[in-house]
C-alpha cells in the first residue's frame, strides 16, 4: 500500500459570530485557504487531482457545492480541478483528510487537497434543516428513525451533559478546563506559535482595510471567576457557553500527496499519515465516541497512548476532552497545547483540517514524532487520525 504524506496545512484565524470575518463570503473564505496552500507549498496547481471540502451547513451561501465554488473562486487553481463537498458533521474536514489519504494510499491519486469551511455568521447552524421544517417541507427524523429512537430529538447539549454525569465530572472541572484552553491559546498567540499556520484574510473594518491574523475568540482577560459566573445553558446542568466551543467563521486546508508526487514536484513533507480510523456508537450520548475510536486507532496503529507526543481532541464541550483523558489515561499536558475550540472557536466543517494544521505545527515546533487527532461528531461518530512527523 502506498504511503500518504501531508506536505503542509493552513487555517484562517477564527472569527467570532458577527465579527471580523462576517463580511467574507464562505466561498471566498475557503478559496483563500486553498490559494495559501498552493502558494506556500509550491505544488503545481495543475497537479491537484481533487479537492475534498468539508462543510456542515450546506445551505444558502454554502449551498450548490461549496467545494467546487471555492475552486472556481480560487486565484490559483484551474477550473479543471474537481471538487466535492462532504458532511460528517464536526469531523467533515478530518474525514476529508482521511478520504484524501485513502485516495493516495490506494494508488488512484497522487495529489489531493483536503479542506473545510464554515461561516457560522452567514449560514447559522441548523438552518439547512430549520428553514425546511418551518416551511412544512418535512423533518430529518423519519418514521423508521422514530420507531428505533421514539421521542428522542438528537441534541449535542444533552449528550454533553450525559457525559458529565457518566464520567463523574463537576462544573468546576469544566470551568477549569475552559480557563486552560484560553491560557494555552493566549500563550501560543503571544509566542507567535500560530504564525506559520494562519492564512491572513483581507477584511474591511470601520477603521479601514485590515488583515485578520489573530483568533478573535480568545479571552485575554479570562479568569476562573469570570468563566464560573457565566449562566448555565440548562438550569439543571453544568455546562455554560464558557465551557463550550465558540461559534466561529473560518476555513482550512491540507495538501496530501504520494511519495511519487513528493519527488516529481520537489515537495517536502511535514508528516506521513500513519493511521486513519472512523467508528460509530450511541447516537444519543453522541459525543462520547472519540474515547472508543481512540482505543481502536491505537490498536490498529500498534501504538500505546504513551507513544503519542501531542493530542488534539476537539473541545466541542469541555466534558468531551475531560472524559477522553479519564478513559485513555493520557497526559493532560500533551492535550490541546495551543488551546482548543473553547478559546479558538469551532468552525464546524473547517475544524478537522484546522486542528490538523495546529497539531502538525505544534509537533514541528517541539521536535516531536507522533500526533493524534480526534473529533466528536453528530450521530455518535468519531474520526481518529494518527500522524508521524517526517
């Protein structure tokens, strides 16, 4: 089987809802990451055989095949470049990486871009379903689903609270984890750790043109007291907006190639894709699956948790990575070392390649070898990708 390599991965700095990226159309936001990837890696644009774009809310400005539209809006990719848009919920662009890797490993392709985009300001979460339901055009829950899961409406908030109870977490645990996410993100930003992975985006502000280069969701004044004082999402629960991922606008992209492409186009790889895994479990608790997917991925890779140098576990809610730490026995100091979605934002379909860009650059900066990335996803699904630095 052929080996798949990641040459590099880039992301935009996160934009808060209604914030600095609100004026950028998601197609152009995605195109900016594609262009940065082509430009910075030096790959021949005509060599790109496919673009696999993750996007969750495929409606409005993200409808009509946003991946293909981003290629057509690109300044560097030719119109002959194919593209496809995929939805594996929050893991959409992590799945894009895995599909790209599988295409290379199978020998059917040599150069593939995995990418993701989500403008949660311009295409609000859930509107691809809610607009149809309001118009009486049907509901995603079919009679067959209702028969198997009677009276249950899928809810990530409910699943996150179920994880809190199942794993014996407290509100203080969640609040302290949220504070650490901000502190890690602050330290990384001030140290310039994100400089090599962020794609500057030209924006218009009330003060004139500017470049968006700093993650807008970081609370530089965060304290445990300020986080603990945020209103509960559910009066009977433990989670708050402060211990949950931030709504975010952003895009990201990674270049996945074969060994032959490395030689042919003079490319230098950052990492090889060691193992790709996806599993599915309980759709009601929903967000717990990364725990079990990690077990399977490590077994498949022939590695132990102690072998992994850094982990990126998406902070959809603080309860998810905390439960993951308890289940795996992983070292908390290796987890989301530059902050996670609680501080940096979770732009849904863009988060997979976003996390990969952060993981790779963090491994490179520290001279480490193995990285593991996992995401909880709607429907009780989880992806795990293990990379080995070159």
